[in-house]
């Protein structure tokens, strides 16, 4: 299959690497020139579960997509706030037949993609694979994972299953989901609590989870996710989600870990994805007439912190 | 007049010093033993608008108030969370005639004092005097100020005026107010915005005031103060209060200043007065059936930060 990976950071490189190794015709697209140059000069260097690989794989700057070729499948892995720009830049490789699989964290990305190609070509997914970058052109891929995906327009289940099969053939453990929005919401709800709180309070999952008020705050936030999801006929189970959050806060599991938003903002002074997590709930709440003060306030606080740290 | 200052930190020392200099029989009461010892050994050392004073003034530990004497007036200047303990400790010097003037920042202190003496003996005040401590037994008193005060039970206006006169005779610019609760609420509303936000976001007034979301957050918080105050027939003028806040955020005025809550928690790892500012609005909101999610969330966030910093 002719596959383009739009956003070839750590996760994009994992998917690109595994799909390439499985015999697909894979190209990477990214906006980070140092990373692009490194891959052009030295290939993509992959530490895959401890084993070193170096593969030659085409990579393009998204601003210079002068390719006489259309994608069969584009897997989108940008940061949420870069999605719209990426979709614009992808125009040269999109045809009527091009399918897009969106694996971004957060809510509402289908509404952005929808502006650039027909909804029946859009597939939404949710993955628990992980990946890390160690430098331009270099990634470290450990552990196992899986993903779920679904067509967003009814009637395209066959196509969704075909994409899942292609990914699974590359070892990516993809399967068709008949309720992808539920999974996406559930993940966003998990991320919508500790991500913002740890970033704001400058603590790791275990430390923030152990504060006297964390439970109240987490539940207030989760209840807003539930109210908004309810309106879209998605029924979140908050007891289950809260147990998940507690697991992440457990010092023996992920507890001494700083969530990705903390790393983005506090460590690297980069803008966060808050607008696509709590901010998405705020926007949907406004649209549906559902008050979401905790998500509103948390979103504004994180933006204020971005301003204070001059995040780019 | 026989006056006791309950809570003889910076502000208590200012009032004690000025009232003592004006010929009143003033004693200090405090709980900080190093400060007490310093004043017993070396007197209270005062830098008063640049001039050095050293005065001998009685000081007692609140836990050891073995005095055969009743107060005519007690001026309370503790931290809000120490008020209840102080009131318990003051019992030996309180008679039926003892009047208490409460000058603490924040809301709802009269309900605490009310447990220990009749409401007609309680006077509520609000001051803009400032003061600083430079070490145990040493204070620095610069600038000018004023205060307003009022009886909390109607019919005691004469007594309130007498207290105001006694304070004014000592240069404290006190005057009777016929709406002290309005002033107290107004000050709490000013403090209820930037105090919590600067503490949480780790920025000074100017920096936090300059963030893209500060205006929205400030207004949301102020609107909760207004809703709760309305229920008590106190009508806050939010445009006026917002202008006040902008003034404090102005780099040319107080803008590069960190508010007292920031100094308490972030610098000194001491517990904050949040429960008597935003937390008081939350409790009143619950009682009156008025939602106060911004004050609830801000109060919980500050408590979480106290836990993370192991504040005492």
C-alpha cells in the first residue's frame, strides 16, 4: 500500500518504520528540517526493542510536497495544533481515493480534516503504542501496543477493516472498533485530568494524585466530559476512568512520571494540546449549552502559563 | 485606653507602636516565641518612616495569658487560619465590656469571633495601612494609610465612633463606615483574583495580568463574588474593582510585586488564606445555592499546591 505518514515524530516514525519493514511503500512528511535532513543523509535510525536498524525511507518537508504521486492512505500524527496546517500542505498528494487515518490525541480532529476531504474518506483511531525520539532522525521504539479505528461515515466498515488489516500485517495490532468515539473520549477524559493538573501544579502523577483535593478536582473535570459526551450519545463510565487515572498515579505504575503536557510546556516551553482536550470540551459545552467551568478555567490557566513561559 | 494587639506581626506592631506612642496602655500578644523574646529583651525596634525607635512594650505568648487584667479593646491581626485558636487563648482578658476590632483580610471572620463574645462587642474593620517585619522584634513602617470600621450589631454606632476616634488620635486615620461589609467584600474580591492566580501560575501581578486569558479568569471569579455578595444585599461594582486590579497589575504601580499569598506559599512554604477569600465564597455559595466553580477550583488548586510544597 502507498502510505504517507504526516507528522514523522516519534510515533509517526514507529508507524512508518513498521509499515516499511512489512513491505509497504512508505514516505514520511514532516516540518522539522533538522530531522528531515538527518533522515535524508543517514536514513532513519531505529532502536527497535534493543536492536539497531537503519532504513532508507523517503521524507519530505510538508511545505515542499512536489510529488507526482497520490496517497492511498495518509496516517496523521501531527500535534493537534499543527493539524490544520498539515492538512493544507497535504493537498498535492490527496486524490478522491485517498483515505486518512487520524491518530491524534484529543477531540474534534475530524472536524478539521473534514474541511479538506470527504467525510467518507476519514477514519478515526486511538492507539496505545508509545515511542520516543533521541535526536533528529533517531527513534527508540520499545514495548508493545495496539490501536483501534473506525470509519466516521456509516457504510465504510469494509474499508476500515482493510486499513486495520494492513496495519496488523505490520505488527501494529490494529482492529476495527464499532465505537471509536467512545475510546477517543475516554482517552481524552483520562488526559483531561492529570495532564493539566500536573502541568499547572508542577508535580508528577503520584505527587499530584496524593494531594488532598485531587479527587474532587478530577471528578469535577470528568463530570464535564461525561455531560458533553452524553450529548453526543457517548456514555462514559467515570468509575472505570477514575480507576484508570488512579493506576497512572500509582507510584508502582506510571506514578513518578510527568505527563506529556508537562514535558511540552514546563520542560520544553512548547505550546500544549489543551485546546484539543479540555478546551474541546469547553467549545462543545458552549455549542450544546452545557456549562463546563472546570474545563474553561483549566484551559485558560494553561494558556496563561504558556504565555508566562513564552511557549512556542 | 487599655488595648491588646492579638497577633503582633508587622501590622499588629504598627498599630501597637502608634497607639502606644499616643499614650494608650498597649500590650502585644503573639505566638512566635523568638519574636516575643526579642521584644522582651531588646524592646520593639521600629523604623518609622526612616526614624529609629525602640520602645518597651509588654508582650505575652497567647498560650500563657496569665494576666490579672481585662482588655477594653482587642485589635485582632492574626492570620485568618489562626483566628479561632487566638480567640480561645484570649479568654482570660475578655470581659463583658471588652470590644474586639477585627482587621483581618478575608471574609466571614465575624462568625468565628461570634462564638467567643457577644456580637454587639464585635467591630469589623478594613485597613490599607501596610507594614513589614525585618526580623524578630523588628519592624519597618513606611507610608501612610487609613481604616474604616463599623459595629456589626445596629445601635452601637456611638461605640464604633469612639474606637475610630481613639485610633485616629494615634494617627491611624480611622473613620466610621456605614457599610463595612461592602469594603471588606470589595477588598476580598480584589485579593480573590490575582492572589490565587499569581500563586498558581508563578508570576508577578504584571506578568500574570499580561497573559491572554487573565481578563476572562478575573471576571469569572469576580462574578462569583458578586453573586454571593448580592445574596447578602451587598452590591459590588465589578467595573470599579476590575480597574483597581488593573492598577495593581500596572508595572508602574504594584505590577512587579508578588502578592502576599505568593510570598506565603511559594517563598515561605506557609499555608495560605485561600479558605477565607475564594474558599469563603465557595462555602457561602453552597449555603445560598449559588454555583461558584471558579472559586471552588481555585481553592482546591491552592490547597493541592500547599500539599505539594508541604506548607505548614
